[in-house]
C-alpha cells in the first residue's frame, strides 16, 4: 500500500490517496525504462535516408580504360564505388526503425517512472488543474511552486491547462491517454491530475 499526497487547485495539501501499486524505490527498473525510451525515440526516426548504389547511378556503360598496360587498377565502370562520381557502397537505404515494446514492459516502465518521481519528491498530484489557458499565469503558478521544468498530465485532452503549458519553454502538457515514458523521464517534475494518476495506476493493478 502506497500513500500519495494530493493538493487542491491552490496547490495546498488536501489529503492523500492510497494505491495497491508498489511505488517503492526498489521497484524502479532502469534497464526497462531505458529500453522503452530507446524504442520511443527510434519510432520517431523517419528512416528515409538513401544513397544511390550502382543499380541507381546513371552512366558507366563503357569500360573506362583497357584492362592491362595502364598501371592503374582494373575498372569495369566509371560508376564504381572506387571512382569519383561513382556509387555509394553500403550506403543507407530506407528502413523502419520501430522497435517492439510488449505491453508488460511498457507497464513496468510506467510504474518505474512513477515510483522514481514519487521517491525523489518530484511527483505532484493535483485534484484538478484549473487554468484560463494563459501561458503567463501557468508559468507563474508552476515557477512559484518550484515545479519547472515539468511535464503536466491531465485527464481531459481538451483541458485549458494543456493549452497554457503548450508555449512554456520548460514545460510540456499531455493527456493521460498519450502518456509518454520518454517525456516523463525528460522533465524533472511530473505534475498530474488526480483522475489522470488513477487512470495510470488502474493499468498497473
């Protein structure tokens, strides 16, 4: 059983919530988090890099010089990878960099991140993040509480809080349905709505 402090809309202590999910320090699985983060970054790669091999370089039909007697290495085409203006040997070709992450591994990574943030005192749970959508006011609120840089997670993807965080230099907002282990690791603080945290914990039970 783990108890987590919950703050009200004014960031004042408003009680605690209890969860059966183990969020102790010894549950943090760094290798799994590392693997999931690598997979997320790999999936963002376009994989469109391409160079021309001999099959795609135009020209080169005629033997550039005779086989023997020139003192040079024999060449059959001026589009060989050994010749200036020739093809690229073993160059990159379009490929898919996506790495498979199974469901169990993804859940272990989420649990590890939450446990790490909680044990480090970097997990801030707010009953409800209220905002008028203004970045200036959201910056004043988070900066005043020493919560920047921060990843802000809400239950509703249309929340004004996400709109307010959008232009923060040291912050980012996500709806809980798009929660990213990479973004949680990237930012020092995790500011999350109570309902959003319960949604994540519900996946871990």
